[in-house]
C-alpha cells in the first residue's frame, strides 16, 4: 500500500502541486518568476503606441503626490520635464518583479534634471514602501496620492506606468509589469527629452 502512495509519479505530482501553490500564494516567489521572465526578454514595454492625452494642452496642474517627508509635488509644476509615474504596492507580485528594472532606469537618469521619477504607493503606506526600497537597496523616490487622480492615468490596476513628455502629454501608459531597464525604453526616454 505505501509503495503505491510513494511511487515516482505521485512524488513528482506532489512536488508540482506544492510549487504551484507557492507561486499562487507567495507573492515574492511569483515576483521572482516574473522577474526571471523579464530578464530573458518577456514583458518589454511597447513604446510605439501613444495613448490618449489627459487633455489637449497637457495641463497636469492639481495632480499631487506627497513624499515620505510630507513634501508635495504637483505634476503641473514639472512641465518641461519628462515624468516617469509608476503606481505600485509592496504586496503586488508584478510590481515587485518590475522594480529592479525601474531601479535600473532610475540609475540611468537619477542625475538628469530633465527626468523626474514618481513611484506612488497605491496603499499610501509610505513607511512600509520606503522600508521595502531600503531593504532592496533602491534609491527610488516614494510618494502617496495627495489629490484626485484622473482615470486616464490610473484605473486601479497595479502596476501602472505613465510617462509624460515635456509638454505634459501622455507618451506611454501601460498596466502590467514591464522591463523598464530595456535599452529601447531608455532610448524612448532620451527621445522624449529632446522632442517638443
């Protein structure tokens, strides 16, 4: 009887079921798998498709975010800069999976005054979000929502990334994980810096 229970087929099936359950219920494990898929070329951001604009003149005034120290940032005051806006959460596996690539992009542009990064913790739990960044060794600036957010920017899906050109127009708006450290995406940001 015991030989029938512990045969090779049942052991392999048991291991597969345990692995599946781990991926299903352990967010860091799922994030690790997604991150691995990004590294081998999956989840590249599609920068060829320009999404709809917030409005005709790109006015982002009144869309505000608050950092860990309580400082407010109004997107309208950032006109003339390329803005990388990312909505994420510490419990979201796709968010965790893309964070190393977001950090790689940030490292490329962190000293560039023409590019601004705003990583918005969708739960507005800034201490928890900052603790995550510190633990991972990321220097990414963490913010919480401090005003109404237009639905064209964020509809609740995590992660969501929006990139604005220097005129405040949406140049990229995508839900789901992507590899933002990809060379084509870096080239895309550089093009936005030089275009009107």
